[in-house]
């Protein structure tokens, strides 16, 4: 997992979309991030890997680095969880280009 310093440095490299990414980073440590991560952990505990991937696809904002760190952990579980984590990362890369530098590392 990357430290926050690396994330903050990384968002400066995204060029004209820096404002969009800065909004994603500003959600780190907020009630929104806490609620989203709690829902994702609950889905994980229920064995609902498809629902976890769906929630990530539908969430209006994906706060980094929290979501990426969670996906790294899910990826380590292997099997269907790894597939769900990689699928969610791919969707984030395609649908949220400003987050590409963070999810491509998975």
C-alpha cells in the first residue's frame, strides 16, 4: 500500500484533471469514505464479491487511497475476490480516467 505522501505527489501528475482528483483526495478521512469503506467491508464479509464490484462502479466518488488500499487487500484473497478487485479496478480506469494512475498499479 502506498503512503499518503505518494498519493499527494501522484495527483499532481494528472494535468488538467487535477481539480477532479483533488476532490477524490479531499474525501480521504471523511464520513463519506468511512461509510463507503464500511459498506464494502460488509459486502466482503457476506461473500458478495459481485455486489462489492457493483457498489464501486455505482459510487459517485471513489476516495483514494482508501478504496485502492481496500482493493489491494481484496485482491490478495485470490479466486473470485481477485477477479472482482481487478474488474473494479478496470472499470475505474475506463470510467474514471482521472483515477487511472492509482488503479493501474493493482
